[in-house]
């Protein structure tokens, strides 16, 4: 240890130690005094000194090499004694704890025995009471039975006498019908006199009516006057005044405008709007309502509902029931599911002998991949590889709906995780058989039995646990167990007896869709029935097109694709949604008509959902959103599934104070239109595996629009969460820095009351906030007007010193009051 590092070596020094002491006196006078301190070391011989001398060779203190530097024999001995004392104390505490535990156990046993005895006594008492009550009930019942038997002979002779009684009472009300007829005639005559109202001057205009504007400021039209005269004429002729209501058959489509609904019912628009408002819907005549609401209104007006749909145009899509002779065996569709990083894509790589993971950003799958594999036995298998990341829930759901078999991949060293459970639920919801592949079996920490036990908690019982679900131990790295997995898949497919008719119009499901720069909209389609050929005209969701070209999973051009074959289809007029159904139709006109109808229906449905809002909901939403900050963003992704996953992830970010609002999400490169929308709303643009074109980049630079590029969804979600956290208001925390007690109160001209204080704890600062406490109750909170020490204004006063304080706009201060001094600091909050 050097002498220059500011530390002194540990040792014993005799002699005096000089030092300076600063003395403080009143009025700020101080004096330095030089003092000397002498330390006297008293050495007392220990009684065990002789024993230590014999054991010096083995003790740590005797061995200088094992002893820490700078520690004397006495210090070492003290440490050893402290260690022994600590061990003895631990032993005592342990014995005491065991004794206490034993006493507690005895107390528990005693209380349990008392409770059991008490419960037994209670039960015996209840049984005795119950037996007594049953005995009393039986005695009572026997007494009633005996009384009833004794009364039976006496009732028999009284029966004939009772039979004559009704006959004598029949002649009394014979005269009442004639009286009722007379009353009814008199009532009709009086009503006939009342009904004749004298309206002979109703057609003439008086001076008073002309000046006031008639009936309440609103004059009747000529048609209304004619209708009134017609009714009066029919009434005079004895005709029926009230018209019979005509019950109409009202055709109600899926969405209808309020005025159109009133027109079809031949009712007034105002009456229909009034009925809707009474049902809690604040709509106008030009707004759209859904079919269920329209049906309620039609029934309320007494008409018959005929539910029709514009989807009649879709009847051209033939739903053909295939004959058994036409069905042929088709390859099974296997979806690989599991938690993120459990090795789904690597396992598929090992089966395909390809490298898919290397092409995925961050080594995690962010698209649904569709591949075909030919086994050594010559059997074709179609694989769908779904992402395991939490954001891709809807993708996994789609994968489960179009599949025949689910292969659940679980890492042997990680066991069952959240997305594993979600995949199990998807498979159960789709009623699809499952095969468990326990991956990473080659790792040292692998524990396949733990995986099997964890799966039991989610009602997945594997064959090794005497269940029906097949389980295979595999390793994607070493290739161990891959043949067993393919064999299990082949066995499961054989049990399912999968068949389809290839000689019919094709029908399939869109697995993924994207907007390619060179090729336009491209959809990955899994053909389910029929054969899709080049040149076929098809409709898929709200889009339609003609098959210009098809590519298989290896990138080779093909002319046709049969059942269970995944292909990329080129020739769409727009990007469809992932999960849409593809149907082949005969003509281009039919395809266009169906696509236009679907687009209009989707638009109307969105409009109806927005319009059908009650006044209470509007008020509640306005109140809820009053204090909510929004972070607007635009999302552009390479494929439809990724865009959908990002939007769902964005909706989950936020709390009661801040939330993320996706203004627009789409597929394809970032364009000038996107930049214009972002500029208008002050939103950044998030590009996921896409880039902005040259004109969009220039526009963004000119208008100051931020464009961010991402290739891993984790990074995008984290960045947006961080940006949203910036909108949160900072948390204000109070930090107490001191207390001062008021000793005396002075009145100073021009300042007011000044408190003469002694800082008892901490420090008093001029800039800090203060509270005045009287009998430990806060009576004022504010700031200091002045803080003085003697006659000087100071910024702070330390503990133990006197000072003068005056409050801003407050004078009610008394001796013995306590002043609490605190500072407020802002703490930045972060979203969970």
C-alpha cells in the first residue's frame, strides 16, 4: 500500500495527536483552539494465554501468510471470539425455534381435538332433536288420521241436503240481462250526441287566425283540409273512419338507409327516426342501420320481414357435393406450431434440407411459410410454418383452420410456454389431431418428461402417459428422431383418410398476401379442392383476378396446382386479406360483380357499426377520451399477415392515459400518399421490411416526416412503446429536506410577520416548498418570501442554525409552530 493514495496503514502509535477544534460564539464570532488527545492502551492478560501458546502453530493468527494484511494478534483473536459467539448464538436461536415450533404444534393438536369434540357433541345434540321432532310429527299425524276416520260417517247424510242449495239460487238474477240491454242503449245514444262536433265554421278564416298564423303558428295545407273533409263526409255517411293498416312484406338487406326503410314500409321517415330514437339509436334519415335493427323496427310497425341479401350474386360460386367415386387421396396439410425460439423452422429445415431460418430477420419467423416435402417412402406432405411470436396470434389461428394435422413443437429445455398453450387452444378449437414433437433433445438440460407432465395440465395426454396424442423426441440439429416424426405424421394421415376431387373448379385459402414491386399483388394460396390452372378467373375476398402465373415453394413456374398444393398466384387486382377464400368462377364479369358487392358490403357494415351508437355511449366515449393522449402512427409492411399482427400489437400498447392509434396500415412500399397523410396528422411512418420510394423520401425530407425501418417486430413494438411512454405525464414525488421550529414571531415594516426559526433537522432552502404545521396538522402550504440569516438573505440554512422566514401571502404564524421544508422532483414514467 503506497503513502500517496490518501490512506494510512492500520497500526498502533503511541504519543499525543494534535488537532484543531473550531469554536462558535454569538454574533458570528469563531475561535480556533489547538487540542491534544492522548490514548492509553491497557493490555490485560487473558486467562487462556497458555493454551494459545501451544496452539499457535495451527491457529490462523500464528500463520502470517494466511492472516489478512495489517491485522494484529489481538485483533485476530477478537474476530475468532466474535465468530464463536455468533455460532453459539445461532445454535441457541435454532434450539429456541425448534422448541417454539414444537409448542405451536402441540397447541394446534390440542385445539384440533377440542374442535372435534365440540363438533361431535353438536352432531349428537342435533340428532337427538331431529329424532324428537320426528316422533312428535308421527304422533300428530296419527291423531289427525283418527279424527278424520271418526268424522267420515257424519258427513254422509248431509250430502243430499247440500245438493238442493244451488237450485234455489238460479231464479234470482233472471231479470238482470234486460236491465243491462237498457243501460247499453242509453250509453250509445249519449255517445252519438257527443261525437257530433260543430265544425261548420272550420273552413272559414277569421281575422284572429290570420294575425296569429293559425294553429300554433303552423297552418294546415290544402291536402290536409281535403283529407279532413273526406273523413267528415265518410263519418256522416256511416263509413269506416279509420283506414285498415296494410301489412306489407318488407325486404330487409344486410344494411339499409333509414329513409329507404321508411319508403319500403310506406311509413313517414319522422316516425321511423322517432322509433329508432326510442330504441336508443341517435340516427338521421340518411344514416345506415344493420339488418337486425331494421327487423326490430319493421316488426314494431306491424309489417312482415323478408330477409334478403345482396349476396345472391355469390350464388354463381357453385357448392358442388362431390361423388365418392370422384374423390382421390390428397397429401395431408401439416401446420407446425409452438413458442418462439423452440425450433419450429429449424425442424422444418432439417426435414426439407433447406435453410429458412437464415433468411428470417432476427432468426424468428415473421411469415407463414408453405412448403411441400417428399418423404423417402414417396409420400407428399404439405407443411405450414407459423410464427411463434406473441404478436402473430391471428396467423396461428388461420394456420389451424386450414390444416389437417398440427405438429406442436416444444423445446425439451424450456417446456410449455404461453404461445405453446395458445397453439394447443387453436388446435382444439379447429378440432385437428395433434402430434407433439419434443425438440432440442440433444441439449444437456433437456428434460422430455417435464414437457409431458406440463402438457397434462392442458389436457394433452401423450402416448407415454397412456394417452392418444403421439409424441416424438427429435433434434433439428443432429437429425435424431426425424424419421419417427415423419412416420407418425404418415400414420395420422392414413387414419384421417384425406380425399378431394381434383376435377372441379378450384377452391383454396389465402395463407399470405403481399405487394411485390416487380410482380404486383401476390397471394400464397393453399388449394383445398379442385385444380387451379393458369388462365382461371377467380374471386378472393374483395379482390378478383386471372391466374397469370403460378410458382411452387421452390420458385419454379407450374401450370396447375391440385389439392393440398401451396402456390404463389400472380394476377390479382389488389392485395387480399390473409385467410380469404379463393373461388374460381366462369366469367370476368361475375368475378368483378362479386368483388364489388363484397367491397360495398364491407364498407356498409363498417359505416353501420360506426352509426349505431347510443347517446349514452357517445357521452361516455367523449368523457373517457378527454384525458387520453394519442400517438398516431402509419404502418406499412411487406405482407398482409405482418401488417395485421403489427396493428394488433399496437392496440395492446397503452393505458388509461396514453394509447397508440394506427391511422393507416397497408402492404407495399411507402408512397407520397402515405407521407401526405403522416404530415397532416403529425405521425411517424413505420416500415416493416419495406422501403420508401425516391419521391416519397424527398417529400418526407421536405415536410419533416419521420420514416423508420424495421425487420424484427420486437424492435418496432419496443420503439413505439418508448415513444408512447414519452406522452405520459411525469410523476411528481416529494422529498423532505428539513424541519424548522418557530421560536419567536416579529413584525417587520414592509415585510409583515417574520418567524424567528431554529432549523432542527436537515436544511432550509429558499427555493423549496414549505408547509406550516400546528399541533401536527397542516394549516398552510406555499413558498417562502424571504430566508435571512442575521441581516443577510441566504439561499439555505443548515441544521442547528437560526434564521428568519416569511411566507408568501400568509401571516398567521405563531411560536411553537413547525415548518416542514420539502422539494418536488419529477420522475419519468414508462409503460409496462
